[in-house]
C-alpha cells in the first residue's frame, strides 16, 4: 500500500461501500474523494476524520496511515500493523489493540506473587516428619492411557 488513498480505497472496498456512498457519508464531494483515493489530493486531518466516520474505522488509523500521527513509541509497530491490516474489521483491530496494551501494562508492573514452598511428609512416615526440601515429591499424575500404568502386561493377554 503506497498512500493514504490506497488505504482508504482498500477500507472502502472491504466495507463494500461505493465511492459515492462514502462521499455522502463523509460529507465530501464524489470527485474530491476519487482524487484522494488516486493520490491526487492529500486530505486534511478534518477530512480524514469525516472519511473515518464514513468507513466506520478509527480516525487514528487514517492519521497513522497519512503520516499525520506517529504510532505510539516503543510498541515496535504492532499498533500500526493492526490498524492498517485490511483483513481485520474495526472491532477486531480495537480488541487486539486492547489486548496488546493490557499485556504491555502487565509486563511493566513489578511481580507481586510470592512463591511458597510446601513440604509434605514422606510416604510411610508415621510420625509426620518432613522430607528434605530437595527430595522429589511423589507423582500424583494419573496415566493418560491404561497401558502406561501396566506396561506391556496387557499386550500379553
């Protein structure tokens, strides 16, 4: 995608809106919108906002694409990639950005969980004496398949 016009055209086609319908919804003339899509005119931020409303996409996505707004620093282009992906709906883009932002915030917080060691009595200890901390705990896993527990004994039957 080379320009804001290409991006607008792609978004319009994805939304299955005609050029005339988008022009009406955005409050711009049909010839003007056509010139924007062909890269002959560069729309202002205000016009981009109107076009974004007509396309039902975020104005931020159009601003980033037009170079009016830079993507958030330090996000390695993830937001920009999500906002400009033509295969995602606007709702999908917003949800993915929210998830991404929540992960970024979570990773910036200092860890708050505390690890607590639990030492169980060794099997057969009647007096309840604790095992050494480095002794492996008895397995509580159940076999995923009966033959895992009985080995090859069932094969001989």
